[in-house]
C-alpha cells in the first residue's frame, strides 16, 4: 500500500512481514470439529468449553496483543472475550464460523477497553503505555519495515479508538474492507472514512520520521 491509498490491496510491507513472523494456528488439527464443540458447549459441557478455549487461545491472544500493542491488559481482554463468547454461543448461527465470530468479539471488546484506557490516561488516572518493540517487531525484520511498525504503533497510541482499530486491522492483520466492517460492526462507508483519516495521519508521520532518519 502506498501513501494516500488506504483502499489499495491490503498486502503492504508491514502486513506481509507481520503475517510471516506472527502467524498463529487457530486449529489443533485433531479432535472434535468446531461444530461438535459448540453444540456440546451450548449444552453446558465444560470439557467442550475448555477445548474451544485451548484451540483458539493462540489466535485470540495474538489478535488481542497486536490491537493493544502491549500486554498490560492482555489477560483481561482474552478472558473477557472468551467469557462473552461462551455465554453468547446461542447467537452463533453457523458453528463453522466460530473463528471469525470469535475475532469480532475480540475486536469489539478491545475497542471498549482501549476507549476506557484512553479516557483514564487523559484524566491522569493511568500512565501512557510503553511499547515493547522486541515483542512486536521480530529480529531479522528489514529496517524499513521495523521503522514503519514503530511509527504505526506510536501513531495509533495518539488516535481515537475508532481510527486505531481499523488501521491496525488493515495494516497489520491484512483485513479487507469488508472484514473490517464485519469485525467492527460498522458500515463499509464508515470504515472507508475512518481509514482515510487514519492513513493520512500515518503517512504524515512516516514522512516526518524518514526525514528525521536521513538528517
């Protein structure tokens, strides 16, 4: 994706590298199907609930961490997301879509947490987070990609949550516009509007940072 093109193909430099170094399995490859586990979990089987947790904890943990950019609230977000999913299983129309449905719960739960965290920081009730770059950026990542990731996460800390999440979903999770609309629960037009604004801020920051590096 080139600067000023938030709606171009979502296979930009950052998303390709992050996908390569941070890919997490969402299935164990063995055991009951998702549909069977969801059916048993709906009936109250604790073993099925635990199996769903074990199967999808890596996926949820990875998505949650990349949205937060730090691990201070990670456990709370993961636990709250699974708690909401398990008590809402009756709303899942197609059991085979559990991973996508679970991802949407993580995104919307993260949205609430980030808004609360941002408010507390503004009120002086919480210190700004320190980003652990070694956990976000793997060793061996090209310098230009590392720079873009640093600028991206530095910028999203300053953005309203409604801009932060779509931008991270687009640039880091490689999500399509339609996927972002589904995950965030807003219209496609709203996603485009928010991405345009967030991308413009990111592009400006990247230009300033690159000029600073050259100097």
